[in-house]
C-alpha cells in the first residue's frame, strides 16, 4: 500500500508579504528547421560565439561563459522565430520592423499573464531578450557593416521590470539542512562536501563565487578565504577577504582531508570536486544539491536556491547589529543600494525588534 506523501515545511522566515511572481525559465520558440537560409543564421550564431570567446568586453576582460551562452541563446531564439514566421534570409534582413514584430510576439508569449487571475507571466523576459540580442547586431555592424537596428529610435523598447523582494531562509531551515548533511559528523565524501558547501553559503558567497574557489583561496589558519572578483583576472589585487565562522573552518578542514583522497585531487585545484571521482562541481550540481538537501530536511524545495543564502547572510548580520559599512566591505558593494535590497525582506521585522528593545519611552 502506497504511503501518504509527507507534508513539506516552508524554508522561508515567518514574515511573508506579497512579492513578484517567481521568474520562470524562458520557453523556447517553436522550431521548424528546414534546409537553406536557416544554415546561414546558424553559421552566424557560431561566428558570434567564436567572436565573444576570443574578444574582451568593454572593461577589457574576457566574456564569461554564462554571458556568451546567454547572447547565443537570444540569437537562437530569434532564429527559431524567423523560421516559424517564414522570414527568409540571414540575420542582416532582421530590420527594425522585423525586430519590433519579434519582440511583440516575445512579450505576448512570455510577459503577458496566461490566466484570468493575472498570474503565470514571465516578468521582464522581453527586456532580457532585447539586451542579450544586442550583441548579435553589434557583431553584424562590426563585421558586415549591417546598420545596427538598436541605434534606430523606431525600435520599440521594453522596460526593465521592478525587482521583487529577496527571500530569506529561516534559522530553523538552515539548522535542519546542516543536520541533514551530517552536522560535521559524517564520514563519506559527498556528505562532508555538501555540509562544507552549505557552511560556505552561510558566509554570503554567491554561487559563482563559491564554485570558482580554488584550494589556494583558503587560509584556514586565519579563518578566512579569498574571493576573486568574477570578472577579473585571478592575479587581481581586488580580491575580497571573507571571514569564516569557526564551524565553517572545521567543515572545510574535514572536507580537505577527504578531498586529498579524491582521484583528481592533484590534477584539479578547484576546491569542490564531483562525486565518483569526477572533476569540479558545476552550478547544475550545486542547485540540485541545495534542493535535495532541503527536501531531505523536510522542507518544500521550490522556493530554495543557492542565492537565498546571500540574502539570509545579510539579514543575519544586520539583525546582529553589524554596520552597513562593514557588510558592504565584505560583499564588495560600492553602493548602499545593494545593502538595502539584500536586507529588504526582513527590514520591517528588524525595525520592529529594534523599537521594542527601546522599551518604555515615557
């Protein structure tokens, strides 16, 4: 007899307010591939990828692979739409009027709510598609002298959507997931690694920062690690020093001992290695691990992502009275706008607690 599905708890902190709908993945446009002019477009997409892979951005640094993939994906989406719409020729025939038709189709497919109650739309998808597609037409203007439609005032622009408030994990959720990964007492490689990863996430690192850590970035004797800016050379002097909690230091020490037994320990200097003696951990593996651990601990994983830990870290420090100046220095923020955003979810709760601590004023 099948057992009843267990009820999963919410991983979020108690304060709940209406927020923007969660972003859904972009659905691919209809694909109807035929031979002929489509080959010219796919060839241009390949050219664009090669171009971005061998040049630098406006800051003189190599394009990140995720950025290249995003630009390539945007061009592929336009290619699929042109095929489905019967638009022949290569991308140089995509003039302003054609792009306006495409972006309006994209808006109706991805941004307009699909249900009568106003829910179900992907907020801001068209704005993202427009920004990412700019790289293709900049390349066409540079290499093929094609007039850049993005410079034409008749190109219709779609606004950036307002940012929703971040989600903050509850203390019980963090504690329970640390317990679900052995709480520092496990012996097998995967559990010890996952526990150390969760500990490092509680230090406020973004997923890319965590995944790009090398063994040499750890200074456990002094209880710190170094985060190299994602878009800079690893020889940059702008690396940030991240202070670690004592339990994080212990978790990393245990992981390093087991990591030394990994088949690729001496071949890869990436900190986080894969299970079954595979190479470095990638974002897909990190994302799946965070979801699985949440469910193992009895929580609904749909609202949980690695980035939730960044907002939780900020809220924890603000609640403990750490100054905004110090939080900004650790995170590498130049503007207090990010400080306000990361601390927005529980700002009301912190304000109420601060006022209550004053007690009777009269």
